[in-house]
């Protein structure tokens, strides 16, 4: 029987023939089995595609979670940093001390700082320098450069149409030239000594011969500044060639000339006076180039040729030998001159602003610090007596430099006696953790180390107790005891002699 018979039977079956219909249905189902197998295979393939799609979706969600976590962590860090900054009530004392030290070294242009030009560098170099980090040399340009003396020296020729450099030959010999900006980075930040300076006043050309700039691994030959390119340089002032502080010409009627700063001067303008410090800061000249008749109190150079604790060296303290107590004592503190206060008081005419002759804060209600409080009633009362504030106990004792009743504010050298006074270096008021406002103040002790014994030069304690009755010849006769002063031993001088 062929396969067509069942199909014919199925096709001829009537709908009401249930038995035949059942058999036909079962036969059709059996006949359709091969087609159902193919359908299952396709279904399995579709299920595998769905699983792959789900895996991709999970990976995308995981990536979104990671990105969200990174963004959230970054925002949390920024918020934490901002919160920490808001909760920080003051600067660290190390930062404050570092900035105070830098003011002692290089001075300050802050009109609220007591240091001003009373710095160690200005005491050595004055203000007759050339150039600065804040500006270049107006109108000047590098015309030519060349190496000399087997590359040991470098010649640099500048055009100088506005007279930035001196017209005098050899004027800068021995000084230090430092490049702050140049198209050749190999010369930037390097300092070289000026060997020779020549000025051609007819062509306004100035030629410097300097030690060559250091070589680099890239270029074995010394680098040269780039010609006709922007540059900045600075040449330090001549050491100790100033005349010291003088009375500002504006305070003597604008008359040009140098009037030495002394106790008998009509005004001691150590610190900007008046309510507006910016207006009086002109009394301090950053450079020695202010027009005559308007020059400030350091216009003629604060780099005088000597160093003693006087009005030209306010930052220097005076340590003297007290024979009555048998010890060294600091009787003249840094940034404080007791004799000056006594002179001003005894002169009868008190200047309006105490900051003209005293750096230590006072409780003067007009120009001082009314809230200034320090556990030193002796000195505070004596200073307040200058202004008629409080019950002062007179000036004769605590302010004289040779009195036994000196009562300063801070013991910097640790000998049990206060040797320094508080001064204001212009730092802003800050907030303590308990909410109180306070002003950072500093106490300096700057001493001259000249005439001190150098233990590396003067030998040891053993040499100090050596028999000093021996002559150089006798001492040198012993092979085990080299003679001092002959370069054959560690000591040039004996401590006992």
C-alpha cells in the first residue's frame, strides 16, 4: 500500500467521522515529526541568542555601575577636600614660620609688615639692582652673542635705547647676572659672574662679558641667549655701597639730598604711617631710581658699609657683656630700639603714629592694636605711658638698654631672660578652633656672628688647655704637637691665647 492511500483516506474523510478524524490527526502528527525536530533546533538557537543578549545587557549594567562608582568616588573626594578646607581654622605654624623667615631674608613689600626693607639681602645689596622678576628691560634687546677664551667666557651685547644700564664702563664688574626668561631654556635660572662691562654711549650698546653658562648633556658647548627675543634678567646690587637710611625727601619739603636717619630727625619713618598704608608706602623705594625730590628713606641704599644694632640695622640685635652679672645679655632686641623710645618721649613732641619709631604693637587706640594683649605688663605699661594709656610706671627703667628691669616678650636663646619683642609681619587675622580671632605675631633674634670664635679654626678643648708658655719653636720641636698657625695642625689659634 502506497503512502498516498492514507492521504486519500484522510482527504476523503468526512468531518463527522470522528474515528477517521482521530486517526487522520494522529497520522498527521506522526507525519509532521520531522518538521517539529527542525523547529526545536531553531528554538534552541533562538534561546542561545537570548542568553547572549542577556549577557551583553549585564555587562553594560556592570559598566554603568563602575562608571557611577568612579564619578561618585571623585565627587566624594572633592566634597571631603572642600569640607576639610572649610574646617581648617588656620595655617600650619610651619608655613607661617617659613614665610616669616623669607621676609627676614628678602624683605617684604606688604605695607602691613614691619620688616619692609629691613632684610638681610637689602642690608647687603641695597636697591641698586637691574631688572626684576616682575618686568623685563624696557626697550632692550640682545643684539649678538659669542663665546670667548676657549668657551670659558660669553659676550652678550644689548641695545639700550632708554638707558636701563649704566653708561660707565666696568660699572657691573664682579656682580651676578641671572637669566629669568629666554627663548633658550638652557640659560634660564642660571647665574653667572660679570667679568667685564663696556658701554658704547654713542650707539647705546652695552656689552657684558660673563662666565659661560653651564653645559648640558644635549649641547656640550655652553648655551647662548637667543638674539632679538623676549628676555628677563636681573643683576644684583653692589654690596655695601649705600649710604644708609635717610629722611624721605617728601618729609623735608621735597628738597633733594641725603639726610641721615638719626634720633634727632623730625620723624623716624621706619614703618608706613597713617590710616592708608598704600599711600605712605611710597616712602619705601623698591629700586634706586625714584626722581630726586621724591625719594624714600632707603633711596640711597640700605647697604651701608658697617653692621651694628643702630637705626640702619634695625633687624640686628645687640648682645653685650654684663660685668655685674658675669654673662652675655641681649639688651637691644631685633626690630626694637629702647633708646629711640626714650628719646622720642623726652623730646616732648610725640609723633602721632607710634609705628614711625616702634615695631612692637601697642595698645594705642588710634594707630595701635587696642586688643593687643601679652603677659608682659612691665613693658606694656612703660610703652603705654608714651600715649597716656593706662597706669604707666614711667620710662626710666624698662626702656633703657642698660637697665636691669628690661622686660621683653620672648626668650629666643633659652637663657632664661626674654630677648625679643613681638612684631606684626602683615599676616591676616585667623580663626581659632573655638571661634576666636587672632593675629599671628613673631619675635625675631638676629645676631651678628662676626668676631665669634670658629671652633673649626681655633682647635679643640685639648689645645685650649695646652701649655701656652711654650714658644712656637719649642712646640714645633715636638713631632706629636704641631705648632698652631703654621698650617700643620687643625688649629690656627689657641683658644686660651
